[in-house]
C-alpha cells in the first residue's frame, strides 16, 4: 500500500489566499521499470508561481500513466483540503490528460480517473 507524504507545507494566510483564489498544480510521475520503482510528486503554486506546497508519494510498481494520474489525484486532494476551488493542472503526460478528458470506463486506470472526476466538479 502506498503512502503519501507532504514534504513541505505552509498554511495559507487569509490575506494572501482565499477560498476563491486559484492555484497551479504541476505534477510528474517517475518509473524505473528495471527496479520496479515508481513515485510521483508535484508542486502547488499561487497564480504568480509562488510556492504553497510540495508533495510526493512512493507507489511501488505501476505504469507511467498510473504514476501520472496518482500525482494529479494527490495534488487535487491537497488543494481541495486547503479550500482552494480553482486549479490549473499542468502535466507532461498527454495520456493522463486524455484519460481524464475521456473518462473511459474501458481504461485500466478508471478507478483513478473516477476519483479525479469526483473532485473536479467541486473546483473550477
């Protein structure tokens, strides 16, 4: 079972961040197939790219697409938990973007995609 770890965090001062403010989520997954090692992580910044928090998760063995989707899901959960309701998601994985946009039940990662789709309507 994988565990999520927040490496750095800061509380959002009410004068800088409000429930209506938006943030930028940048994620990336990494897989070493020869060692069966996968991890994902990301950066959450304000609209000026100022640091808010970073996160990472060790995943064990999984595909690159799964690692990318885990990064997006973890980032969205952290953002939602901190009461931000607007997010710009940036990822270098077109497969992850297509999986989320299509929301296909045939997708082997449909559980991750469904969880992402559960959070997205609560944000703008």
